C-alpha cells in the first residue's frame, strides 16, 4: 500500500494493506491498525513509557491544538499535560527541540563527507519531532519518519506544517519496520538507538529495508562521556550504577530513562552483527545553535572539545570519553535478504 508516496506493509507478516473505516487491515494476517490524526499506528508493542491507549489519547489532545498554536506553543502545551516531567527538565528539553534542526543539518553535513549525499530515499528511525526530516528535505526525493511515540509524531506534524512539508510519519517499532525489503537508500538513527530496547534487531531491520550499497548513519550519546548526561543532566551519567541514577532521577520528580547507552566498541560491533560493512566512527561537532543554549562553563567545555578534535592524540581520547559518537556503515552492494 502506498502512503503519501512511501510503500508500507504489515509489520508482523509484511502483507499488503487495505483501507477500512477504522484504518488499515492486513490482507494476509487480517490484523487491523488504526489511523489517527493522519498517522498510521503500526506498532507491534507500545512505547515503554506509556500504554498504547494512553499514548493515543494524549496525542489526540495535542492534535486538537495544532491549528491554534505554534510549534513552540505546542511543546509548551505538551508539557502542561505531562506532569511526570519536572518544569526544569521541560525547559531544557524544549531548548533542545527548538535548536534541533541546526544540529540535524550539522549531522547531515558530516554524513555528506562519507557518502554521496543523504540519498534520494531516506528513512529516519526514531524521528521524534522530525528536525532531521526538515533538514534533509531539500536533498531527498522520498522521506519517511517512524517513531514508537504517537504523541511525539503529532508534535512533529506541527514542525512539518511550519516548514511547509508533507512528509509521511508512521508510528511503528524500530524492531518491526512496516516497509518492504530494499526500499530506502539511507537510514538514520539520530539520538534514537540508545532508547531502543533490541538495538541489534533494530539495526537488522534498517539493513533489511535498505537497498544494497546504501548506508546507515547514527548519532548517539557516548556511554563513557564525562560530560552532562543527555537524559538526566548529571555529569558522567553512563558511569553511575543504574539503581543510583534511577533514585536520583526520581528525587527530581522525573521518570528514570529507559535506555542502553553505547560506547565506541559496542556500537561498531552492533553494526557488524546486523550485517553492515566497514563501520566508521566519527567525532561530531556541536553546532553553534546548540552550544549557545548551554551555560557559560559548558560552552567553554564545548570550545575545548572542538579544539581537542584537531589534535591526533586527543582525538583518540575523545572517542573514549567525548559526549557524542557518530558512525556510518554500508550495506554490501550484492547483499541478499532472508525472505
């Protein structure tokens, strides 16, 4: 079935869909899936933070406000109905969301140095509010974004509306992508792989839906970073015992993050295990728009980080303890999939 220019299929059996009054039905296994706020919900299991029905209700509440509010105001509204996120965390997350497009542009620029452009058919896994899709739109013939969180895809619709883009957004699990084999040239995980439960399976799925010769691009927090934790804010959060980090998070009134942070060695191993070839690690630059949101001491650390990137010895150290890792890997030109 074609959905806004991209071919989708059943995430369970990869059968074709037919439309129903309620949404979509698989012609092969007869499973049914709703389409809500223009977004097909093709998940095989729920977001780990929230149940399916609660996620849908929350997303539909946000959808009711899309025409009245700006993207910035939609984020504010989202956090007013999300009492499990403390106010200071919400402010920090919003700053990151508002500066996300320049950060995504910087990531794509890095990717362009390793491959011939972002690819004419690009899939983002874990697209969130879709900043990378906005950044990639000028150079791609087909774009699609998937995320397990329906509510965040509704927020993403507002970002796309303000950018005057109509890009298909699909609620789905990274471990069961609702696409046929070899559909995309490029697949990207931008700050997403670390929050996926079965990372190896998610990468194998991205390999399956990628055309031979295509590439995957990953940006993920470094488990061994000495800097601020991307989810909790404490220094060197990847070193903290899980129970201690969870206790600290609950004391702040927040929900402990469900994640699997990766170091450089594990990231490259996962790529090879999923079938990708020649994985390369890259040290990303932190764009000015993101740097400027930080407190003055952290801005100085960013400047030192960029300086260290220029020196051979310190570059190797940064792969071990730097704040972020980027990786690019390829699907072999003559790769075959098990069907």
